[in-house]
C-alpha cells in the first residue's frame, strides 16, 4: 500500500465510524469525482472544485471522503453543523484558513516518518512550530458564538487542548527546546552543545581550534603583506573524504607574493578563483579541526537518534492532531466553497433511507456552473418512492439530459460527505450506494466490446443495488440491434422498478420506454424531457427539464450543428421518413409548420409504438429479455466483482445464458 493510501486509511480511522456509501470506478468516472489528465481546469472534477483545503492533510482527507461518503445520519449531521457554523461566520473561517491552517506542515507525512524513526531534526522542528499553533487554533474556535459553538468546541478545541496539555505535546516542546540549538535555526539544525556533556566538550575544543586557525591566518596575512578577508580568504579545501581549512589568494595577488609562498607555504591547488595554500602550523590545526568535526558529527548522530526515539513516543498524539486539523480544514473548505459559489449553496435536509425521497429545487451542476462564462440553468428534481421514484428522461441530443442526471448524483454524494449542495432546497434520504451506467467504450486488452462493457456495468448494478441505492443510467442497449436493445432496456427498467425498487434516473433515446409509466402503475415511473425551441433555422436548446415524454431526439438537428454536409442530412431525413412513416425531421431544412405537423404526427406514431411495445411483438421481446435476466440473476456471481472477474465468469457460463 502506498504512503498516500496509508494516510487516507489513517484519516478514515480517525473519522466517524460506521458504514459508508458504496461507490465504484464507474461512478467516479461518470460523475468526474476525481481529477483526470484530460481536465482543462481544476474545477472540472468534484475533487478540484472542493479542494480549497489549506493543508496537505485536508487535501488527502477530501479524497478519502469522496471515495467513502457516510451513511450514518448523525455523523453527516455533525459535519453539516460544522459547515453551517463556519459558513455563517466569515471572521472565524477566514482566521482559521488564512492565519492558522495555512502554512502548517504535512502532519500525516511527518507522522509516518516519526513512526519509522526516519525523521530529521528540521522536520521535528516543523512539528514543534505546529504544536505552538494549536492553542491559537483552539482560541479561534472558542471565539465562535453561533448555534453550533458547543459542537465546534467539543469536536476541535477540546481535542487540541488535550493534545497540547503539559504532559503530552508540552513534553514534546520541552524535548525540542532542550535538544535543538535554537539560536542556529533556521540556518542549520543541530543538537545543542548544552544537551550533552560529551558533545559540549567536543564543541569547546572545536571552537579553540577554530580560534587558533583564525590567529594563524592573520599571521600569514601579515607575513605576506596582505589583508585577511579582503585579498586573503579563509577557505575550504576538499580532497577525497577530507575537508581542510586553508588560505586562498587570487591569481593576481599570487604573482606579487610568489617567492614567499614558494619559500614558506605549501600549495594545494590552483583554480580560476585563485590559489589555495597553507603552512605547517595551519595544516596541523586544520587536521585537528577535521578530526574534531568527525567526532562532533558522530556524536550528533547518536544524540539525534536518541531524540527521535523519544519523539516517536508522541506519534499517537500527533496522528490524532493531524486527523483533527484535517477535518477542521476540510469542513472549513466546504464552507468556503459554499460561500464563494456563483449561486447560493444550501444545507441539505438529510432523511433516513426508508423515507425514500430526493427533492432538489433549483438544482445545478457544481462543476459546470463554476466554469468561466457559463450561465447555468437550474432544474428541479423530485423523486418520491411510489410516486416519482423512476425517472425516464428523453429529449434532444445536447439538451442537458446527461447533465441533469449527473448533477443529482453529485448532489447526493456531496450531501453525504457533509457538504452543502448547489440548490435552493434539498431533501435527501441517505443512499447506501451510487451506481452509474454512463457513456460507451470498449476494452480491447480485456477482450470486451463496447456492448459487453455496457452489460457488465449493468450487471454490477442489478447484482449490487438495493431499495436504498441511487442508479444513474445514461443510455442502455444502444450497442446492439434496435429492438434487442429496446427489449433489454425495457426488461432492465422493469427489474429495477419491481424487484429492486431503487431510485433511478434513466436518460434514453428509446422513446417507447415512456410507455412504462402506464404499464407499471404504482411503481413510481415518471416521464421527463428536456425542452428545446424549434425554429425555421433549426433547434435552440433551453436546458429546461419538464414533465412528460419528448416526441423525438432531434438527431438531425444536432448533426446540422456539427456541420455535416447538407446532402447527407437531407438523405438521412429522407431515409428516416421511409423507415418511420409520418416523421418530419427537425433540422433537415423543412419549415416550422411542417416541423410542427410532423412532430404531432410522430407523437401519434410514438404512442402507437408504445402500445405495440406492450402488445404482441414488444411483449415477446420483453419476455425474452426478462428470461435472460432471470438466467443471469441465477449465476453464482458475487456483488462487487471486478470487471475482469465478471467477464471470466460470464464466459464460463455463456452456454447457459444462450440456451
């Protein structure tokens, strides 16, 4: 396990105990939870948006929290209380972030070094300075007088005071003050000569030899008729492992005193910066200084090992301090994000899982609205078990369906890590898992086609989702034939509604799925569509979500936006009219009246198709799909299987599935 992963585990161990929301790699990718190499800006990911922590510990904790959101109502409520308190007290939030948390060292990393006793004296001094800041942080927290003042004091001020008590970090500070030569910090970090009698004796001898060398250098300068520290310098000569004190003179000055040098001095080396030399008394003193320096360094190393060994006994205290400051830093960052957002964030009202409600008024996508030049259009999402628990969203390409379902998923995730959410009102029942089936992509290295990868993700949802899970599906069944894909999408939707009962947001271009609202009464299926304005020149996206199903997907209009050749679009519209009689394609060059008539005609055809889907042909397809799902559900598969293991298992049981 990498060091950063160890730090994340330590942070989680120090955080609230209890279960966590299940997330997988598909969700992290679909919702852009963590940053990727393709992000053009830090705010493209949720991590980048929320990453306003001032310390390295806070940043590490954010990643850990995003991977494992809470499901315990009390723990979520505590986090939200802290965020609410700091959100409403800009003075306390600013003082904590700017004056006290900023500049703190990476305590998590230093704790790891302390445990291994591989920490330097300079790093111990970083801990010493951090310890001195703890009372100041506690004082700022106690100065808060809001509704949640008692919680802030109990959660942060009291633990920091206990850690900084005289018998705990007070002893740590005393150790460093006695052991470190503070007068030489920050130029160098060494053990103080007063800390050990033996070290003090060696240091005293070193000083005497250095004074002797200074006197010999002044005598040499007088002998050569030069001025010490002007045209004659005390320098160091390195040769192998030796490092001796010597004299250095410039090449220009050397010519004037060449005879004296050759007569009474030993030349060591000649370089561009001059000639290095010394005489016999200086050489003896320099060698003695080198000997004493070696003894001094060895004794320093021995004493440092002793100091580190004693300091390591404070490791548990420092880990507790690190976790406490990380949580304070991150929750203050959540408050800062909410306060600095382009539109107000709101504290979500968290409800028990069995409440079965996700209500978001004026919901926005947190990452998209943060982009420069974006004027985001908010939408409502009302999901109530038994009423509107399964949303089927249809409408034009590029109309905002994917954005809508993702922003709901992000709001739930943000709420369960303890953050405010981008909405004007939020009521969210705790979800035990978040699943996503979004996008298309194959994996040639594992031998998976695009459709197979899609089915594997869907299988993971059907195996792992519960009635308290949130499922996000953006297109399903598009990697195979139209009616086969339609049958799968229908059967999977029925299974999610009738057998699992999870909250689901399903964005699709299978308009016949709209008939599920009538064929599954009481299951909570509801149709939504994204609005678009039709004109003679084409289609204008309004990015508004409304009740009801959409008449068409306006694919040709999007193709026209993409600047496909006109003849290609016209040919596509003609062929589409042959395959789907009564259809007039928006964006194929027809008039507004023709478009409106075509849309009405298509609505009638779509309604007929929806009826047919529940009739003979559609019923047969749905029955076959349901039979396949029942076979799949009976396979000996474990929830949470890795995609590679799931693919191997499916290959082993392929014959059973195809019978």
